[in-house]
C-alpha cells in the first residue's frame, strides 16, 4: 500500500487488539473503504477455522487486486473501460475485429509474456484505442494477477527530462527500471510529439529494454504503421511486431463526432 492510496487515517479501537491506525483506502472501482484491523485479518487468515480462513484469504486477494489495479496508472476516466464495455456500434464489422484481437491478446497473455509478444493499436483519434489498451491491461491484471502499467509517451519523456534537473528525486535509471518492471506496459499517444530524436531514443530504450527481457509492450498511436516507423524507427517497430505481435487497426470515423 503506497501512501497515495490512503485517503485518510484515523485512530480506531479493536475489541481484540486495542488502538490501531485505520486507513481509508481508495477503491479502483470507485469510492473507498476502511482497511480495518490488520491484526484481526492476519489472525483470521492463519486461523484453524476453515470458514474464517477462507473469508480472510478472499479479502486479502481482493485488497491485493485493488492495489495492483490502482498501481496500473489506468486513469479514472478509463477504469470502467473494459473489454465487455467496448461498444461496436459506430462501425460494427471493423470494431468487432479490433475487439476480438484485443480479447485474444488478453486471453493469451501468459503465452505472450513467455515469448515477449507485443501489440500495436493504430488509427484515428476517437476510435477507442485508449479504451481497449486500458481494457487489456485491466483484464491481464484481473485474470493473471500480472502487474500492468498504463502510461503515455509524453509522460515518459517528461519523467526522463525531469531527471536531468539536479534536484530530481529519481534517477534516469530508476525511471527506466519502473518501465521495465510491469509484466505489461501500455504506452499511449506515441507520435504526438512528431517524433523528435529525443523521443525516438527514449522510447526505443524502453521498448528495447522490455524486448530483451521478453516483456510485452502495447503501443497506441494515431500514426499509420509507416508513420510509426518514421517516428520510432524500424528497429523499435520490428521489436513490437516480433513473434507475430498483432497490429490492430482502427480505421473508421471517430465516435466523438468531428474530432
Ligand atoms: Zn483487531
């Protein structure tokens, strides 16, 4: 539990264990809940009472899942963006294909993780690429308990640039390590900065690092595959499509109207 997940802390009384610090925790699916007495939860988990043990184990799993989901960086706007909630009404045929590719990728994640198979989501603005990218990340966390991280190219570039300041709390190496750590990394908005050399070098470093460790990456971009090759360089795109990594195309008009 990181301090940012704790909304408030109050002193509470447990009948069994006396005074303790009770934390109000953010819930990924909205709202919040009180953590309660962790000593009680620990005791129940290790109890010889089968029912109490089961209930405590299930609570522990639920709380752990909540923390993994919160750590995913999926923004509040996209927390309800799941594979089930993706609408295929604007362009049913093509959207159904895109959805199926993302469902298949999420379902087969164990295999992708084993061989380091990535995926690209490419196409027009407002076609639901971010929705599906977040949905795959959430599905991978829920189905496999695998940590996934959603971020954007702009955030990565900004984080790396911020390490150049002598007051920076984090080193460049730590930023790259954090991007290497999750089993799945989703990088949104690639190419928004029109591919400066710096962006290309940083993103190649991230993609290549993960490629070498067989860690899958999902890249989301408004660019075409040719545009992405220009922006990221051939080597990066080759790594993203290695081991038959799928490219999902979103080539229909925006659902947001004249966007
Ligand atoms: Zn207690």
